[in-house]
C-alpha cells in the first residue's frame, strides 16, 4: 500500500507536521487553524483530522462560534 500524496506533499508528511503543530499547542487548536498552518484545503485538513483521531492522536470536539 502506497502513501497518498496531495500535491507535492505526502499524507505521512502532513501527519508529521500536524502532530508537531499539535504538540506546540497543548491547550488545543481549531481544525481551521491547523489547515491554515499546514497550507491545505479544508477537505484535506478534515480527512487528516479524522485519520489522526482514528489513530488516537487527537480528540475532536465541536466548538460553537461566539457571537
């Protein structure tokens, strides 16, 4: 089984970068901020977050926007 690639970056590289960002933000980070910092679309970011959650690296929680 090969490694999925998004543009010039492999999914594994994105996972590694995401984990590094998450470790730097122990209090948590919004999914949208993670996507922006990784420079990926919301679609790729969402898939990455789901994959990391399934592996037990993250816990996703619904956060309602403040008015």
